[in-house]
């Protein structure tokens, strides 16, 4: 029964309750002991031998903690935020990406109903069109945040998803990405890879490949209510789906503006 309840929490996207034996810490001193205490919980939630071995091999990621305490750009006003994130360059380059990958974007829109503009805006904002996906070890980053006392329940869900992805062969102990465990060209957290990751050609999922990354992003938006042919500016039917991509209001607004400019409407 305990395992069933925990799996339901994961499937429904709810925070898995912190259980006895899996405390948290504010520095790396207790990380190794925490991993050992957490492993039985991970196993109870369905993580297999490969995932458990990957958990045992993680290291406390000091750089991830530093980055987590230094997120200031979302406090900027919209104009300053867009300047800092290079929105003009994203739009300019994004129009070229749309033309160069026209067949890919037609395929994605036919399948998911999501046009090129918002996908390209996300792609450009997250990784400068795949040129920088990050060099932090993904499992160590997520395990560190699952152990850290700031948001342990949220990241323990992400950790379980990451370990399941190791079991499936989608991630490995050497996978790298952004500081909070995001992976691929549009920076999916592990839970979103597990739920929405897809392959554009029906093969294995590789979010470092642009086709899979963009198709997975469109799949995510569709699953969050995207309606084919409807608008995505504030107040329009697809605005809530676009908002679901990032909780920061300035980020949401920037995506809508850039997407409209890339799509030319």
C-alpha cells in the first residue's frame, strides 16, 4: 500500500511526502548519509538497480546550490529582462531557424498544433538554440536539491523521475545539463522528460537533438491545454498553456512577445 500511494503521488505530479530517514541538510556534510537513507525510499517508489547505483554515485553539487541562491533576473521589469536575455537576437536568429527548419516545424505543428514561434522563443531563451545546454552533472544536481532543505519535496519528485530515466536508458550517471537538473535543448526537468519526452522519428528520446527537444516541448504545451490555431498572447486561449512553461511573469510575457515577432503576426 505504501508503494502504491507513493506512485500515485508521482503520477499525479504531487509532492512526495518527506518520509522518516530522509531528512534534509544545508551543506554537504550529511549528503552521503542522506543518499543511503533515501535509497530504500527510491526503491519503494519503483527505482531499479541502475537508478539506485546512479544515486549512490552522485556528489554534492556546490555549484548547483550557489546557482539556486543567485536567481535574480526574474525580479527585473519586462523591458530590462528582455534586454538581459537578448530577446532581439533571439527573434532575429529565430526567424532564420524557422526558415531553415520549415519542414520540422510543419511536422510538429501538424502533430501537436503548436506553431513555430513560441517553440523557437523557448528554444532560444533556454539554450540559445542548443548552443549551451549546461555542463553540470544532472543526477548530482537533482540529488543535491532533493537533499537541500530549501525545496526538498519538489526535487525529490524530480530525483525519482531522473532515476527512473536512468533505468529506462534515457539518462545516465554521466548526463549533463543546467544547474537545477534541466536537460536538453529546451531544458526539461526530469519529471517532464518522463511525462512529455518524445521522439520526432519514433526512436529513442534524445532531448539534446533539436527535433526531439522541440517535439517534446510541443507535446508539453499540448498536454497543458494548447489548442491548434488559437492565439497565445495574454488573454487568448493558449496563454495559460504558455504560462505553464515558467512561473515567472516576465518570462511568460517575453515568450509571447518573441513568439509573435518570430511568427510575424
